[in-house]
C-alpha cells in the first residue's frame, strides 16, 4: 500500500457498479472493504480486501460490518453508497406496497444507516468522502418507476443536505447518477426473469459498470480541496430514462 492509500468501503459490491468500483479502487492501491447480501460473490474480488455479508436495511448488520471493516483497515476514508435496487414496474394505482417498502428501506434508509455511522469519524479527522450512487431516474421520472425515482431523488437531496451540514469540515460529498447501464439491475427488477431483463438493453449501446466506476474514481482522485458535487453520466444514445436510440438487430 502506498502512503496515499485510502480505506474505501463499497456497499452492494457483489455485482455491477459496486463490483467494478471495488476492483478499480483495489487496482489504485487502496485498502478495500466490500459488503453485499451475497457474500459468496465477494470472494477473490480484490486481493487483501475485507469482505463480509452486509444488509444495509438491517442496523445490526451495518454495525457488525463497520466494526469489522474498521478493525481490518482503520477508519473509512471513502464511503461508496452503492447498494440499491428497483423492484417491479407497478403503477401507483395498481401497487400492493411491498416493493415500495423494499426500495425505500434499501435505497434511502440503507444509505442513511451507512452514512450516519461513517461520517462522524470523518468529521473528527477533518477529511473523508461520501459517494452516493444515484440514477438519472432521480432527476427525470418515468411511468412504472414512481417509488424507485422517488428514492433516487431522495438520495440526491440527502447528498445536497449533507454537503451543507459538512460545510467547513473538509469532508467531501459527491453524487454519481448513471443512465442505462448493463448490470443485473433489470434481472433484480424483474425478479430473475432473464428474458424480460434483456429487453431494456436490446438494440442499445448502454453504459458498462466500468464506465460508471471511472466517474467514481475521478471524483475520489481529485485533490482534497476539489469536490465534484454531482455527475450525470449517460450513454451517447440516451437522452432520458425512456428515450434510448436502438439499432435494429
């Protein structure tokens, strides 16, 4: 590890953007702590990483994970709040509310549970960085995405508020909002229906997880006096959540 090595903690690291972020930050020589519900998928992701099961909706799981992570690598320098999901495409009128609660608990409460436990140490040390992985859906709504869009808009507002609350402390806050990115996002949204999950990406040229992790890396790697407030990153062929140029296959 170099003298400039940071302790980077990534939630939701078992796949997609979280996995790509953990891998890239490990290549940068940082100390990595990674957590996800699917612990078995964390094995061997980054050499020397601390990894453990993490359910951001469960305060006891969050506490246990952070205690073990800080014992392994010391105080957290960079928190990447990546864990999140979309579930279903119910309209408000036709929903039963179950998926709503899952998205709110994971995407909003989970972010708060992680952040409130990590930020006090950053304040005490006068340095640190909180990265929120949001979505274009937090900026532009679409049919069938009311609660998912609302949760990602909430993440943006939490980040904006945190920046105000941390003014003068030396702690940085960044939001990275990706557009269409080919991950397991749709597979989770459609509860494992692989054929349905392929549809959003058909004929399109979407972002990759590595495209988004590059944006996260850019924010992390700026000098301490530079804060990247927010990044909206989309595929060249995307201009809104639902308007994507598709080529005939």
